[in-house]
C-alpha cells in the first residue's frame, strides 16, 4: 500500500485511511487521541472526546497521520456518541483486518453527564 499523506504538507482532511504492512503477531497497539470533536445531531452543540484505539493487528497497521486527518472530518458532523464509536471501528476493521480492535470514546461532561462509548471487534463478533 502506498502512503500518500505522511510527509505531505498538502494532505487534507478526508475519510481515506492509510496503512502499512507488518508481520509481527506479538504487536499490541494503543493509540490515544486527545482532541476529538463532533457535534450533537440534535442541538448542534460541540462535543469533545478522548479516543483510545486498541488493537492487535493482522497484516496491517494504520498510519497515524491519515488517522489524524480522518478524525478531523468529524468536527462539523452531527452524530451520536455511540454511532461515531462504531463508525470508526468499522472503518479501521475494513482497512486493517485486525485480530481484535476496540474504540473507546470518553466524551466530556455535558449537562452533568459524561458518556463513554466503546465498540469492539473480534472476528467472532462480526
């Protein structure tokens, strides 16, 4: 797979994730993304979250600049917390074919309630 975003200052936000090959079944990868933003689909109010992506890769791992640009596409999207966790999970699973993967989104408090939405994938759960 060709990497087009890494090292490219012209690369912009889009939903095209990139990956590169690995051959190490012992890998366990954790990605912490601390500046995720989307909007409430009803009120349009902004929501901020920290995302933790944990996975055991299959043949590929996600290239992190492409992941950063992908996550930025949600900034003005109205979406429920639970739906965005599943969307990110499904997009990463389609790209990586991982052994297992989970996406946990810890949203900041709004109205006194903090939401954590986790969507997990194992081959048996798909």
